[in-house]
C-alpha cells in the first residue's frame, strides 16, 4: 500500500514545497527536505533496484557536471561550491525518484496534474500581486529585500491614464511565492509544458486545467518583466512550431512578436 501511494505523496509534498514555500524558509529547513529526498530515493532503489549509471542517465550527469563548471570561474569558490551542492544533489535525487516511480502512464499524468494545479495557484497570486501591488507574504511574515525594492521603486503611469482599481496607478512586477519576479517567470516557464500536455488531452476537465495554466502562466511571465523568462517563452514556442514543421506559423509568430513589441513601446510606462 505504501509503495502504491508513495509517488503521489512524494510529488504532492515536493511541488507544494517548491511552489508555495518562499526561498528563505526553504533554506532554513533545507536539510529536512534533503532527508525527505534521500528517504524516497532510498525506498525507490530498494523496491525497484534502480541503477545509478544507466545509459539513459548519461545526459543528466553531463548536465550536472556542466553546471558545476561555473565553480572554476567564480570569485568565491567556496560559496559557489556550496551553492552547487545545494542544487545538484536535490536535482539528482528528484530525477531518480521520478524516473523510477512516475515516468510512464497514469503516474506521469499525476505529475502533470500536480504541477499544473500548483502553477495555476502561483500564477493567480502573481496576477493579484501585479494588479494590487501587494504581497501579504512579504508584507507581514517574510522579509524580502527584492520586494521592498520593487515596492519602493515601482513605475508610475500618468495620472490621466490611471484607472480606478487598476494597479493603483502603477505597474508592479509580481514575485508571488517565488521571492523574485525572475524566479517566478522561470518557475512558470518550466510548468508550461505540463499544462500544454493537459491542454491537448481529450478529457474536458484536464483540457480546462491545462488551458487555465497556459493562459495564467504566459500572462504572469509577461507581467514579471523577466527578460530571460520572456526569451525562454519565445524559444519554447518557436521550438514547438519547428518540431511540428509549421514553418508558416513560425513566420506569423515573428510578425505577431514584432507587432507586440511595437505596441508595448508606446505604453505610458
């Protein structure tokens, strides 16, 4: 019974932790999460006899090694090494747990549902924060210097163009539960493929879940004003269209993108 429900419990805890627990709290209790990951990874290895160096894992190890190459170019190598280990070890543990437990069939669908549901709630929080320039997490409970800088330096639009109840006359880059707008944009960018998979499903409930995640995710990626997330979104769309051999759609997308940027250049802010 435990083995049957372990993937669902693990995924729910993991993605709720990533989605809704701000980074300072994650760092404070990071050791507990590492223990949680080690426990689940050990259970997978014992139950399924998972190997650590299968041929299919080669690219993952290469990816982890390439991330570590940044240590040699860091001015503070001790800090860089500590940050690398805090990133690489959880990534490997999560990879092997998901690979052996939820990679195929309905269990992968479970993964997509959890990520989609979490991303919708996070994106909804980002929309509300952008429109009301207020985040209760960082106003009342958690100190966030990035939030304070954004709040004190948000961009005002012209009083004649400000509408009552609309952003209180300002534009505010949301962080939601992700501590920084750029991190929020990256989180939602990584969630988009799972929302897209659900959107393409024939079942109405999953299609509604996926479409909601796509609309809110893309909206908040734009509202985050993160250049890296925006460029990632463009690259993701172009790559998908090229893989589908829809070359005319690629041209139309570039035209739409050009018009979009021209229109944005005339906004008052």
